[in-house]
C-alpha cells in the first residue's frame, strides 16, 4: 500500500495557504476599491434630492471624462431629464456635485449669497505651474486683492483709451485678408481670427508689436497654437484637475507646458525691466500691473464697478485694508500669471466667438445683409473706423450676444461652497466643500427661455425681449462679483474684428463648412471639431469714397479732395517728392568734382539697390568711370558720397587722418536690434573703449592658446570630408567649409561642441543659414541702412532676424551663468569676454609668451563702456557671423582657384605635407606658421575675392582733400572700393589671373601697401584678422591634406557673384570634385 510523503503534504499545504492569502488580499483590495468608489453614491438619495443613477468609476460624467462629448453638452443631457426641478444631484466620478437649473437659485449663488460661494474649486500647483496663480483660479483674500486692484484696468474709459491700438490691428487684419479675398480659397476662420486677437492682446497687454497677423511663426502665435490645440496629455490633465483634484495636487501636475510658462515669465520680466529702466509708460494692461507691483494708486476712470459683498454678510469688503495686507505679495510671477490669463482668455474666447458669428452670418444671409448695412451707415456717419462708430452698432451687439447665447465659450461655471448654505424655501443644506455647477450651455439652449434655441435670431436681445426674460439666463461671462473682468474688452475686440472684416468682405459657406457644427470635446473652451471653414470675397460698394473712409480716418483728406482738384494735389505731391530726391544732385558739380549723372530715387547705386548686379560688379563699374582721377563724386540715393581711387588718399582716411574718419556711419538701434551694437558698427568713445577692451583678446598669444580647439575641429572636418567623398566625390565646397567654420566659431567663441559638421539640424547651422541667405527684404534693408540712414532710423527696421537675436542672447546668457557658477576655463573667446566683464581690461599677450600691459590712454578709453550681457552677446554674434562666413567663403574660393590651377594646387599640397612631416604629422600653431606658400595662396584668394567689396567711413568734420581745394563737410560718406583696387591692372597686372607670387616679399615691397585691404587698415582694421587667417588655413589644410580638387560639370566658370549676399559669395555655389590622394600625408595625425 503506497504511503504519503509528509513533505509533499507540507508543500501542498504551504502553497494552499499562499493562494488563499493572495485570493483573500485581492478580494479585499477589490472590495475596498469598490467601496471607495461607490460609498458616496447614496449621498443625494439620503438628502431627498433627485439624481441620475451613477456608473461605477465615472459617476454621471462618463462621456465627458472619456472626452466623447463637451462639458456643456454632457451637462445639457442631464439638465433636460429633470425639467421642473430647481436643482439635481450628480456625481463627478465619486464626488457629489449639485447642478442648478433654477435661474433664481443661480442668482443667489452668483450674486446675492456670493460670500458662500466665492471660489471656483479649481486646484492648481503654483510651484510647478506659476501661471496658474491667476484671477480665474484664485479665491479668498488673494482673489479679492487682485480683483480690486485689476478692476480699474477694464473700465469703459480705459478700454476707450486702448481703442487706437485695437483699431490699428483691425486695419492690418483687413489688409491681410485681401490676399484671400482675391484668391477666393476656403479659409479656416478660427485660426484667422486667432491671428487678429493675438495681435490685439499682444499690443494691449504687453505693449508689443507681435506681428501675429502676418507672421505665422511669431512667438505669440506659437504659444497660441499650443493653447488652441492641446496635446492629449494636457486634455487628460484637465479632466483629472476637474474630477480628481486631490490626485492632481498630489502628483504636482501643471496644465501649462514648460516652454509656455518660460515664455510668459521671461516676457513679463524683460518688459518690466525695460520699462522701469527707460521710464516707458503705455496705456496698457502691463502698465497697470507695474503700478500694482509698485503699490501706486490706479485710477479707473470713474466707473469702477467691483462689488465684493453679499446680502448675508452685511458689510462691504475693506479694499484699502486688503490692498495693504502684508501677507499678499504682487511679484513678477503673479504679474506673469495675470498677463497670461488676460492673453489666454482674451485671444481664445474672442477668436472662437468671431468665428462662430461668421459661421452663423454665412448661414443666414438676411442677417448678414442687415448687419453690413448697419456697419456701412455707422462708418459713413463717423467718417471712419472709430470708437463712436462701433459703439453705435446695436445690431452688431445683438449678433454677438446671440452668438454667445448659442455658442457660449464656457459650457459651465463652477462654484465651491465655502460655508454651509441652506437653499431658500427648502430644507436642503449645501455642505461646505460641495461643488455647485451652473450649466451655461444648457440654460442657453432651454426652450423655456429661448424658444427654438437652435435658431440664430439676434432679435432675442432687443430691449423688450431681454426685459421679459428671467435674470441669470444669459451667462456667457458669468455674473456677480466673479463675472469675467475683461467682458468690456472682449466685446470691443470681437466687434472691432468683425467690423474690420465685414466692412470690406462678405462671407459665404464653402464645401468644407460643417453643418451642423460638431464641437470638440478635447478643447478647453467651446470650439468646432473640424474648424470653421468659410469663403470670403470683396464686397461691392456703391461709394468708393465711403469705403476708403471706413478703413482710414481721413477727415482732412476728405475735405481737401472736395475743395481742390485731385490732379493739382497729385502734381503738388509729385513735385515735392521730385524736389526732395533731386535737390542735392548738383552738389559735386558745385565743388568742381567729377561725377556721373544720378538717377532719381536710386542715385548712382541703381544696379545694387535693384539687385541687378553684385556689390563686386557694381563697385568695379563705378571705379572704371573716371580712370586717372584720384577721386570722384557719387550719390547714394540722394546723399553725396566721395569715391576714392588713390591709395595715398585711402591711407590718409584709414591712418594719417583717422581722427576725422573714425566712424563707418552705420546707424544702430540698440533697443530694436541689440546685436547690432558690436565693434564693427559702434562709433566714437563707445567704439574706442570697446576696441581697447577687446584688442588683447585677439593677440597672437591668445590665439595660440586657442589653437587646440581648431585642431580638434580639423580632425572632425577630415572625417566628414572622407565620409562625404565616399558617398559622392562632387561636393559644394562653400556649404562644406561653412560646417567647419561654424564648428570652429562655436568652439572658440562659445565653448560649445555644436557638432555642425555632423548635425544638419544644429541650431547654429540654422542661424548661419538665416545670416548667409538673406531675403530680398533683408538685403534691401541693409542697402537702405547705408544709403538712406535717416529713413532707416525713422522706420526703426530690425535688420537681424528676431529669432537670431533671441538665440544669441540666450546662448550667451546661459554660457556666462554656467561659467561663473562652475568656474569653467577653456581659453576661448567667451572666457576672455567673461574675464573682461569682471576685470574691465586685459593685457596684450604675444605668441612668444610675453605680455604687454595697456597704455594709460587705452586704460582710460576702456572705462567708457561697461561690458554687460547685451554687449557681450553683440560681440559674440559678430565674431560668429563674420568669422564663419568670411572664412568659409575664402576657403571655397581658394579651392576653386586651385582646381583651376593644378600646378599651384600641387605646390600648395607639397607645402602642407612638408610642414606636417617636419612636425611629425602634428598640426600645431608653429606648423601652420611654417606654410609660407599657403600664406601666399590665401592672400591671393583674398585679393581676387575679398570678403567685403567695399568699406565706408564718415567724415566727422570739415576736411580738405590733400592737394586740392575740395573741402568735405561733416557727415560726408567716403567709399573705399576694395574689390576694384584689388582688380586694378596698375596695381595687379593681369588681375583675373590667380598668382600667389604677387605676395612674395619682394613683390609686396614694390606695391603700394594700401592697394591690398581685405581686412581694412589702420585703427579700425578687422580685429579678428589673425584668427580669420589661421582658421582659413587650417580648413584648407584639412581639405588638401589627403585630397586634391578638380573642376566638375557643376563648376561655375567663370565665377558669378551673388547679388543679395552681404559678403562676396558665389551665385551658384562652388562645386568641385574631390580626388583621394595617396601620399605620406595620409598617415599624418591632425
């Protein structure tokens, strides 16, 4: 008989006990969770309040929680089922919430008994989401303080003061829409309206010209898109915040992406700092916030309407005491939060209201015609787009109100009971902490208040109809003390946008129009799921003068056109313009100076201003006009300038009489274009001080200490060349060289391994692209800056792309903070700038290790300017722009010439290989210095293709041209034609031939020294000349060390120069074929 193994029984018993324990634990856990989720589900039943049966987990909000329907529509479904009830109990997941249906009860909650329902019950985590500390979310003393302080900003008087800002944006919006009216394409109007409201808010809140209407990529538009089209994660977070506030706070969630938060915090901080520094005052929201921050009394203009008391309190809140409460601090974070909510609520609700209104008008042509007739009448009466005209548009008011009735931006408004409240006429007590919901969307669609609610009927808001309707049945902005503080502004902004559009265009439905509209359940406010698609076209006007007057305020022009013959006015205007542009054209003739007859508007620079020729070709043509003359006169548009041909005169300007020709005469607007305040552009004492400070940073000793950084970039460059040649032997050399020079500048200037050689998407590469390939508009601004500086100053044009400015300022700021915090020292340009920032001056260091202290005069000059972060950013920028672009152009031109001249190329490669072998294959500062033939090749490249085709100086006082009686008055521009001098056969026989021997010692000594000026000459010569030459030579060495180059099918022979580029560059790029070479150099290390 088999026996039982006791060990087996014990094992079975142990497993059985474990399984029993696990099963019991799982059952208890499930039961506990079930109990937790359902334990409140008898709450409303116990109080005798009607309620729909809740579902496990979701309560009565399943469709809303799962983002299948909007909040407004979800609550409307419940609202409809309990007709006749004053209120209904529902469950948000497991939390009991009271849904109000009776307008009388809603009035008690929002107005009469407001003290019991002050908060919205919206949780926030200010530590991770500082923008959440805004007026909408706050409650209690903090809310009352802010509400009291902010109310004066939104009075009717204040809105009226802002109207000119709104009107200007309206005009731009109307002009912007013209392109779409011409094309008659289908348009998505929520996005178009958002462009307008973003610009209005940017102007009226931040006092900034955001250019959001024209520029889709403006920073404010990017922030708008993040808000308008939230990610799924943000949508889920909103649901968690609403239905699981405890979890939202425990997980320390925030609704705003970090970049949105950083943008608004930085914008407010920078704006406050700028306004306080320069004493800027504008009638906008930001000015009021600054007054609040500084505890300055704010005048509301006489109609401040805040009411922070309730019927049960029996007293009014002491605003004076609140404003002085020491526990409540208004700092920049709080200011940013209010600016953010003003921006968010202002642009989003108004843009959706505008788009819904246009959809309804397009769907109801009779209403549209009636509205446009009212708009035309009001604009004609007041002779243009003005506050009074818009204020008189009663039918427009009704259209907007009916739009807000049918499509309220917010589907419901919550209130949190902050102390127990007995509902009048019942025994029901709303306990402290209970949330109360006012279902705005459902009330607006209730046939009891609005018969046939789906019909769009503006006449519902006639005075007699409004009076017959119960109070608190129209709540698009809430009601009572917590009514939307910006209601007036929102109305005015919406009306202005609609008038701007409808005064010039008519709207129609299109094939993409959604009928009926379907709402987006993921959006924070009510929006169409598929957008608002419409088509616009120009309206036909009977009276053209009325059309003109309705857009522009042209009262005086209207009077003149009625009194005077338009032809006479036109003739007078043309005469004035002609006189202005030609009044200086006899200038050189009166001084007996030879000159060529100028063309009106263009002077002698027509081919350059119209981009018909490159700067090199244009300057060469001018130079050849007067052979044998030492100088001659030209006109830059209308301004006289003197064009020098004589090297002795050039020497006087650059060196001998430098005190009279210190400045270049390039206008700079530091507030508009902070990166333009660099050494190349600065003038007078500022230039002298900065030059004295920066000169030691480019000494041969300092550059020698940086050489290891160039060597590292050179090794990576060689690897890139090998990889590129393996894939395709034909390469565009300018782009290839630019990758190397960007890496070098990034490493030597910013101390950053930016990896431009390998990473095409490097931000430094994209910045370089914007600088090297300017638009026609940017190129034109650059020409105007030197040709018509007065006009340039008036227009306050920003030559440097704003994204480039922001990028370099941020990079420099971050780099300085990091180095100062961590004590990093790399012996690079940024190190020297940081050292200069702290010390004020540096000694000159030579390549042999010897240091030379500055003279007393240089030390005193250096004290004239303080090296702050903006100044450092400007110098770093020009070091990057000039360093990468000129060096990469020179490298590519050099290889092109070597490909055209194989014998010279062979000698150059031998020079490189021999020097490397002499230094055991190690590329060092001394090794490069030994390459004498390479020196001559680079100098001949700079002679034939100088990076800057010309230089200019401005005469700072009366100056008699040596050997003549010609006196140049102060302000006269002097042009030094570098390219033309370099191609003058008198100085360089057969100038189109590439001949490095022109720069042998004996040949250089026989030539006038001021006929070779690739880096200028004298005290204002290029401060980075040594570095530029060294960088260029290292790049050429890397390219020729293991490869030779030859022409290919794509090679441009002869070379043509770009007409838009600021520096000399090839129009079609420089294409060459790379041939790997087997030589002893292939084993040399770099």
